[in-house]
C-alpha cells in the first residue's frame, strides 16, 4: 500500500498544506467535504439557502483560522464539522433574535396602539404577522429596512450578506407582502 493511498495520511498532508497557506489545499478540502458540511447544515437548519450560506461561512472561517487546524488532534473533516456546528448555532441564534424582535414589535404595537378597531393598529399587527410568516432571512431584511430604517448597505454588513442578496430579499419580500395584503383586503371586503 502506497502512503498516499491511506486516507488518514492524505488528510494529514492536506491539513498541513492548508495550515501553511496553500489555497489549493482549501479548494481540495472544499471538493471533499463541502457535501458533508452542506448535509449537516441542511438537516440542522431546514433551508437550502441557509445551508449554502453556512457552507460558504465554514470554508471562509477555515481559511482564516487555518493555523488552528491540528492534524494530530483529529481529521480535517472533524475540524470542519466543528466550525459548521458553530455557524449553525449562530444562524439559530439569529433566528431566535429575529423571532423575539418580531414578538416584541407586536407587543409594542399592541401597547402603543389606539383602541381595537383602529385601522393603523390593525395594519401594523398585520404587517408584523406577515413578516413573521415570511421567515428568515427575508423577514429580518425587511424588518431592518422598514422598521429599523437601515440602508441596504448597512443590512448587508450587519447580516454578512452580499448587497445583491439583500436587494433581492427586499424586492421579493415587498412583492410577497403586497400580494398577501391584497389577499387579506380581498377576503375582508367579501
């Protein structure tokens, strides 16, 4: 058996190359282990978009933290899975915060609102409800844009998303909200 036929030796060599700053080693690790990272993220988070974001974040973090890779303490795959678990936890934390913020906004809308029956109060509650139904990351982007009054550049930086993705979420989210609100209006007028 040749030394290079041993997957453990080959993985250790790949890890050593990455630690030394070899970008091709990162590309090889991505080819080998991105499907594993994607599967773990998809099962944990449930959306393809979030899973793809996690994969990207894991390999960026792997490159930035390549000095922490210790082949003598475990395989590169295990190291990548560890990074993935941290990123998945970050996404879950962000989801929880978004849900909590929307709940707080709904509570605030109720406590600041005029008596039930006031159309502004009802519209505000409806907006909060529709945003919550929309799910992340689109709901977070719209909340930041229209409730927190942040620019799309600020949102992109805060969420670590490309600006084009933020713009797409705003555009599609507004179309989705418009359609939902039209449907509510149609049903209530019948």
